[in-house]
C-alpha cells in the first residue's frame, strides 16, 4: 500500500537533506513543504524538523529517523 508522504522542512537544513536521502534510498515518493512560508507551520514544526507525515492517518515521524524507522512508519 502506498501512502502520500509529506516532508516538512526548510531550505538549507542539513538534517532535512539527510531525511530526503533516507526517503530516496527507500524508493519512496514524497513532497516537501517549506515551513518558513507559513507562520503556523513554522510554529508547529520549527524545532522538530525534519518531520515526515502520512496524509492517510496524519501520523508524524520526528527526526531523528533512519531507514528502519521509516519502513516501520509506513507500515503503521
């Protein structure tokens, strides 16, 4: 089963780049959302990024995560 994944982050965030690498290695598709573009997102995610979110159940996976934790997360 495929879920729509959202990666919340900011430009020039090295941790966000690491998260993107994990998702790429896992052959997952996602779309990124720049939290700096909206005050509400910046407030919600500013100290937690990168954050991976599933749109089917709104579950969120905060950093730090690795390949194994992402695989567990998408199987929830």
